[in-house]
């Protein structure tokens, strides 16, 4: 499963990209607005930090303007993925941009029927929002299960399932078990995935035992209280 980071915060992106665990980045107008920075400059800098797909969203609602915005975004860098909404105009724009060789992420997917349309339109990625479905009493993971099952039935479908609106590590694990291609995680969720109390407890015990030996792997003997 590929991990994308769902943020426009360059500090967070640089820090997490250094782990080697980040395969791409997703942004949206709300995330960029939180930074207070210029949108195009932000996308350009993110693309320079992360070589994988970087989703940048159009803000227009009609197909012609979406295409104009999408083409402008695609010129920023080769790894820009133009993000369009799952609307009739958005899917028209998706088809055209895909035919032009631009990666497209169709966002705001909330049903398997919508996901099938996105695949038919040639989307590189479709983004079902699991957390927002959970919020209204529906099962986000049931949607992922349905989309993955449908896509697997057809070898001609190349669209990847990009699980969005992830709220916690359990969402990530359940999506991975179902075979989703990508999860886009807030930085806080990726950091939570490192954590387990038994890891911390075990590490503390190992270090305590090592300190008693007074040794150093780098060849210098450590000082002890007795010295």
C-alpha cells in the first residue's frame, strides 16, 4: 500500500519524506488556505520535495475552466496530479486531461457507482472519503470493499483506490486488508502508526541493560556512576 500525506504544510512534508515512507502528497483548497501561502508556490515546492504524485485541486465548477486550471497546474511539475470533483463536468475534464497525459485524482467519492464512473473517465486515482461516511452513520470501509471488488473484475480498469478522510490507524489497516492501493494520511495518523506501548517498554528495558555494561558501539567506554 502506498502512503500519501494529506497536508500542504511543507515542514511536515519534509520531515516525513525523510523517513522514506512517503509515496506522494494530497492537498486541497482548505489545506492550502491553512498555510497562508501562495497556492502555486506551495505546490511547486511540494513537488520538489516529493517525487511521487502531488494532488493539486482545481477550484472551478465548469469543465472548460477546470481544464484551463488543470493544464496550468500540470505545467508546474511532471508529478502534479490534477484533482477534480466527482461531478459530470469534473469527469469530462478528467477524460480530457487523462488523454493529454496528465494524472488525475477524482475526489469527493461517496458511492461505488461514482467510483465506477471515475474509472470509466480514466482517472488515475479515485478518492473515497471513509471518515466522512463514518460521521453520518455509514461504513466507509464497506465502500472501499465494494470499489476494490468492482475494479478487480475488470482488467482494463487502471484507476487506483486512494482512501481519503482517514481518521486513525485502524482505517489504514482495514483499507490495506481490503487491497486499497493508496491511503492518504494526515501527518498525525502516520506518526500514530509508529507507536505501541510495548515497543516503548521494550526499548527502555534494552537501553537500561545496555547502560549497565558501560560499553559503546562507537568504541568509547561510557562513564559510570562509580567512576
